[in-house]
């Protein structure tokens, strides 16, 4: 239940706090006083589009805050928000166009806010009366009344999967047309790469070997020079190290403390001998074979050719080969896959048609129940001879098969006539705004029995009616308020007299500014407001009439 609405710097409102009670709450005031502005502000809390035009002239931003009693909210719980102490929704729209939304001080996105708001408040206005003319809106209302929504959502999900299969079949069929040529190309690529027998490490190894072969003369000279220094030349390192060791052996006999020096000298002598042997083997094995260099160059050219055609690196070439092989497998198996998809499409279509047919039957049954409820309510609303029918048509394709649309196979249309002997017409052809408002009220009254939205807001849906009809509308709104909290912006005294909480909007205009305040009316103040609504002026006659309305409304 909505408890409080706080509005700051919104339109012509500087700062306004509206307290809402259980039952029927009405908001009245002079034409142009700003009654609907309050509903517009509430709409922001419900995730409606925030525009910078809403911000009061001279202000940087507007803030709207609504406080709800909400012992439980599945949506809030899913967001991890505790509502045991109530639910506070705040929305801030800045002059830069930036929107900020909070639920119990936790930041949420506009989409989340709209989804949460839809579970808390349902706003009905003259504008929505126009949306009622949409066949799509009518279908949603019918499904909501019959609680067919989940079945339609499941059907829509299955339809999406079915259409994906159709798309896949189309792609496969297109592949088949070019498949032979593509298979030929893929086979050539795979065969050429396989024939090259590539290894990702081979190019580096061959390049290193080519470098060695291209510099054999230099390698031979360098290794010979090093070997001579170690072994052949006068004063070679092998001879010098032997002299050193011999001297140290004599030295250690005299001074045992030089034993460690002798050990290092012997170890050095050993390394010099080993190095000499290794160098001899290396230089003796250097042998120039021109044919090997030619083989390497030929092999490297083959690798470069593969890289030029199929990728900058050997890894890329081999990856392309694997991709080509995977595509080849897919293309060679496309016929089998197409057959498999055809079977899936047939099965999916059969299931969809069964689901759509079941939804059609549920809608037909729901339509009859809704028609009956609407007929009863229209009689209460001073349209005793009115007829309301829901026309359901199951669409068919040219071949006679069921047309699978996004929400089933049906088209729906609400038809209405207020007078006997007159043909049923589409709602958009109803001339009277008052009649359309009563149809809307009848629908909302019927849905109130089945949905669980706690707050209903009516913004001048009583336009175009008066007299006994106005009294009937007032009775229906009062009846609704026993099951839901109702907030009604109205110009009808009959409705205002039924209020459990009567609020009046005042508009204050000065040379410098415009502001709005709200006043809760009781006693004489309420009587005076009803008298004004009845005749436009305060007279003894209008006051007495107002007293009669209040007595009739139960507020004696």
C-alpha cells in the first residue's frame, strides 16, 4: 500500500508531500490546479520515462520519493533488498538528463524500477483508454485475466527455438548450393598443407642450420685457432697448465697451506685437456656439404610459400588446416544434418500448434467469462443495454495450416455497443469518451479480482459522464477500494463524496512564481469543496446538495 508521496522541484511543484490512506483516496481541485501532475510524478517512481521538462524552472534536478507498506515483495527480495520495515523508492532526474533510482537506498536501473513498479501500482488514465484500442493491449488484458501469461511466454520461447531451426535450415540449404565448389577448395588446401608436412619448430631449426652451413669456413678457422692455443702452439695452454701443476706440487711439499691452490690448478688442467678434446672433435667434424644447404633452402621456401598462402606463422597455417577440416566435415555431413533438422522442425511445429491450439481454447473460455463480468459491471455503470464481446480469430496460412504468431495463433478484438439494435463496433469507433471510460473501469474492476497489484490510480477516467452514471461510477470505485487501495483524480462530486481520504490541490500564482499545495479536507472544508464541484459556486443550495451527497456516501 502507498503511504506517502514526496515531490520536489517537479513541474510547478516546489515541494509537496501527499499522504495516502487505505480505501478510496480522491484528489480534487480547480481545472488546471495540477491534479494530474501528482500522477505524473508517481509515474516516474514506476519507471516511466524521465524528461528534463519535468524539472521546475531554475532547479538543477527533481526528486520523487514514494513510501510503501510492503511486508513482502518477491522482486525486492530477488534484488537482495529487505522490505520488512517498508519500501522506499526514490528517483532523481537531473537537468543533464541523468537518472538515478534507489530502492531502500540501493541503486537500481530504470528497467528494474519499472518491473518493480508494475507489481506495486497500476495507473489508468484517459491516455490509457486510447491504448485500450490496441489489439495487442487487448490480447495482453485477456491473457492476464485468464492467467494465460505463463503459457504464452512458454509458447513464445518455443517459437523462438523453432524459428532458429528454420534459420539454420535456410543456412544449410544455402551451403548445399555452393557446397561442391567449397568442398573442392577445402580438400585442395588440406592436401597441400598436409603434403608440406609442417612442424611449428622446423623453420627455426632449419634457419639455425642454414646459418651454420653458410659460415663453415669461418667456423673452421675459429675452432682451429682456439685448438692451437690450447694444444699445438708453442706455449700451449695444456703445456703451461702442466708447468703450473708441477711447480705447485713442489710448493705444497714445503708449505702444506698451498694444497687448495694445487687442487684448483689440477682442476684447471683437467678442464683445459677436456676443452682441447672437444674442440678437436668439433673442428674435425666440420664438413661442407653443398647439397644439404640446397635442401634447407628448398625446404624453407616451401614453408614460406605455405605462410604466404595460409598464414603469417606456421601455427596460423596449421590452424587454418584444422578449420578447413572441420568445415569439410560439416559440409560432407550437411545432408544428414539437414535431414535431422527437418525432423526437429516437424516435431517442434507439431508441439507449437498443439500449444497454440490449447492457448486458443483457454482464451475462448476466458473471453466468455470476461464478457459476462463486463456485462454485469456495465449494467451497474448505467449501460444496461450495452453489449461487450470479444472476437477471437485463429489465423491460418494460405495452405490452411495454423499461423504461428509471436503470442499464439489468435487475433483478438474487443467490440462494444451501448445501444440495443446497434451493431457491435471496435472500441476506437465509440464516439463517447464517457462510454469508453466506463468500459475501461469495467475491465479494471474485473481484473481487480484476479491480479495482486495493491494500488490502483485513476486519472480522470470519469471524464464525459455525470448524473446517475457518475453515481454508478462512484459506487464501483468505492467497491474497488474495499479490495485495493484506490487513488482517483476526479472532477465528479459523486466520487469525491465516497472518499475515505479527500485531498484538494491548490495552485498559488504570484507575479514571480507558481506553486502547488495539497490539503486534506474534513468537515466544513470538505463540504465547501463538494459544493464548489457541484455548482462552481458556494450557495446554500449547493451546500445542502453536498450534505446529501455525503450522507449518501456514508459520511453523515
